C-alpha cells in the first residue's frame, strides 16, 4: 500500500524553485543531496532547468513514470495538481503546502476537495501542512529538513513539523540512526495507524517512535498497536496533556486532543510505551 513512499523509483517536486529561501528549492536540494538513486523531476512552468536538472511545466509532461510527488505550491492550486498526478498515475503524494484545515472552514473545504480527488485516483497522501518524508534505506529526503539522519533501526512519525525538525537535529547530534521518518501534518489521508502497520512489517525498522497530537481512529490504532507491539517496541509522546497544550494542538493542525485518561488506558492495554519528555 505504501510502496510509493518506501521504494520510489522516481520523484517529482511540484513547485521546485531556483530562489534561495524558497521551500521549493530547499526540498529539491535536499532530495538531490540525499543520494536518491532514481529519477528526479523538478516541476516549474517558468523554468527549463533547476539545480542542474531538466525542469518540466507539469507532472503530465514528465517523460517517464512518476511514483511519488512532493507538492509545494499554494493550497488553492493543490486540487488541480492532484488531478494531474492522478492522470499521470502517481501513487503517492506528499503535500507540504499549508492553508488547509488548520486555518479554518475554507481550508477545511479545500482539504476535503484534495482528499476526494486523491481517492478518485487511488492516490495515497501524506499531509497536507507537513515537513515531508525521509528514508535512509532507499535513500531520499523529500522534506525541507536540511539534515539527513544516519541509517539505523528507528522509524519516527511526528504530527508536528517543528518537533520533527528538532528530533532530526538531536538524532544527528547523538548519532541515532533512523530507517524512515515522516511528518504527518493534518493527516487528511495517511495517518499514524497506517505507518504503524507498515513499519510493523518493515524489516529495516526495529523500533517505532511517535509524537502524536491526536489519534484519528482509536479502535483501529489499538488493534494495530496490539499486533505490532508483540514484535517491536512502540514508544509515543502524546501532546496536549495540559489546557494550554490542548489549545496549541487544536490551532496547530485542527486536532482534537482527547481525554488524557483514555490515552493512558489505551496505551497500557495495547503495549505502547508512553514517554513524557
């Protein structure tokens, strides 16, 4: 189900840019510097070449198949780009762009439209409003995090891009090796349970760690965690444990934090180790 994220042979960067300081440049540069062995397609209708790579006006004009697309354009244009990805046969999309559910009702409507288009074409999506995705196995860095972690056995998911970036800094400083790393963002499609399930069967991952602001489907998460924790340790920080934290979580990704007692009980029942720092 998540092959496009685990083993992409080609990646398009939609919104790639030549301008210093733009996310579209940072992500393209990170992808190139990560040593991704496949084809990289920068997408920018106003450029012929970016960072030494031939650029294309749209994903539809890429000469080969595109397994994974990274989207860094203003939110209002994302539904149309998602349709183009669907027509091209792209199976995985990482929407780094913000301006969706986290900004209110109009953003919520836009996010729902993106999800509907993705479902229509069978696309699986990370985000929107996220840092991106890193993988040391393939390897590739499809994010705007400048540091690529060392290879290792830890898979980490984070609903906060800022926390994700900080964790990557600490991991690099301490030499903690990671297999895969995902910033979940608004979790409009793929969520913590999807990655928990996939990483539970991943031979390159021995430990699963998570920074969560909420859990989308508690029952499915518990069923999955109960299965995965029999073979791999799962360790999670669940934020929003204070009134101020709950407010911050809600404004950040539009999440509802839920009951602390319920999370504590659920984690205990299924073997998830809850970390508090």
